[in-house]
C-alpha cells in the first residue's frame, strides 16, 4: 500500500538580472579547488620525472630526501 505524497510548491524567487548573479555566484569554484589538484599533479609529475635518476643502488641520497632532512632538523 503506497502512501500519498504531497509536494509543496517552491516560493517564487527573485527575477531580473540580480537573480542571475546570485545563482551564478553560488556555483563558482574557490581558488583552491583548482590550485590544489593542479599542484598535486605537478608534484607527482616531478616525482615520476626524477625517478629515472634513482640513487638506490649507489647509496646516494636524493635531493628531495636532503631537503626533507634539513626541514626536519630546522623544525625539530
């Protein structure tokens, strides 16, 4: 047995050019919504591009590891 549904009509919204601006502003992206994925993609691309110069066999430390160690020494 199905229950009856009653839909309430939506109240009339504002009309005119100002209504379009209000709805358009609600759908804009924040700056970080595009910047953070682009930054993550760039960093991953750099990591992949630098993987051809791996120093695992020779025991040398990469530049990224050296920078991380310096940051840890400065913070800690």
